[in-house]
C-alpha cells in the first residue's frame, strides 16, 4: 500500500483534514506530519520535513498545504529530486503528473475549497507520468549541474550533519572545496 505523506501550516489545517479523509477513503495509508493545531506556525518547517522524506525515499509522493501554496512550493522545490507542483485546479494537477512527474502536490488552503481539493487530489493520484519526451525534459532540469552533484554527495550525510553547528559545517564544506580546487590546480 502506498504511503502518502501530508503536512500543512495553520492556514492549510482545515483543508488537510478534508484531504486526509479523502486519502483514507481511497485506501491509502496517510502519514500526517503536522501541524495539528490552528496556532500560527512557519510553513517552511513542514515543507522541509516532507521534502526530506521524498529525497530519502521514505515516501514516493506527498501533499503540502499552506495559505496560497506558494511558500510550500518554494520550500519543497529546493530539494534535489522533489518536483512539487502548485495545483489549484484539476488541469494543472493532471499535467503536473503527465508531463512533469510531480511527486509533491501543493494546494492553497485559502484558495481551494474542499470539493475542488478532492477533485485535484483525485486527478493527481490517478494520473500517470507519460514518460517519453517528458522524461528527457525532466533529465535536463538537473543534468550536469554542480548543485546536483554536491547535493547527491551531501545528502548521504544529511542526518549526521544536523548534529554539527552551522558555522562548523560551513567551514568544513569550504575547506573541502578549497582542497578540491587546489588539487585541480596542481594537476594542470
């Protein structure tokens, strides 16, 4: 059974509750990663949690909900391998799956009502990626980007890195990059 991770901030809490009920009716296992209160919270905290679960392979698909969906989209798309699509209509949801193989659906809780959200989520869940020319285009997004290579290496150590203070971590990364660049100069 597929496990769908879901999270929201306070502005998306009500719609998240509706979406969880829909996912349960569809027979999907739901992992609710918060928030579970109407108290104000910061959407990036929840966007990061979900994106990390996609990157690690814990979940293959997820849903994020905040006020407009914009903040969650920006947050989640900072992660290599996350293709978060802000879909406030069913056509965008369909196309995000068919052409972009989106693995995170983002909805605006203050933009979309429960009935439309149900339609969007259903279409997104039921639509397959077409592949073909679209797969080639997806490969071009990250192809040969230095950031992609660095992310692949760093993500292997992500859990351990959370235990290191940020200034120390920045210094370690800088020293490693300097050493690589110096080695390249000596090779030439």
